[in-house]
């Protein structure tokens, strides 16, 4: 598993858009709201409130700088979780952000 593999997976999720922010961060969004941000060796994403402490207790996952108060985590070590688990967490991040999107967007992706 590589960062590139996970970035490709994010782009495959329904309604996802991609852009580069802050000159270097690869950002994946839905409805203009980010759900994952990738640097060259690490990445961050939104998690459910009840998973935040569980995940940040793992060696290799920390509260995301500037975004921890919004329950984002930063994965510093790809080996901390399996690819299957990381994909599931990225998909859940996508779902969390989509749930807050306007109904019109949610309905268009449900088709």
C-alpha cells in the first residue's frame, strides 16, 4: 500500500473532486468540503467523534495539526493499519462530509 494507492481510492469515491491547496497538499473534497488531505508521506482525514481517541492512541496516528478540534487525524505511518482499514476510514470520512452536504448534492449522488 502506498500514498498513491490511497489517493486513487479517494478519487474513486462518488462526487469527489481533487485540487492542490497551500502549494503542495493534495486535497479530496465533496461539495467543496475536504474529507482527506495528502502530503508526500502522510495524510489526514475526518473521523467520527467516538473513534478520534481510539485512533490517536495508536502509534503512528496523531491528532491532525490545526484540524484536531474538528476530529481529524494524521496518519504518519501507513503500517499502523491495514489497507482495508485505511480505505474504510477514508470512505467513512467521505460519508461524514457528504452527510453535511446540501440535500441536492446528496440526492444527485444517490442515483
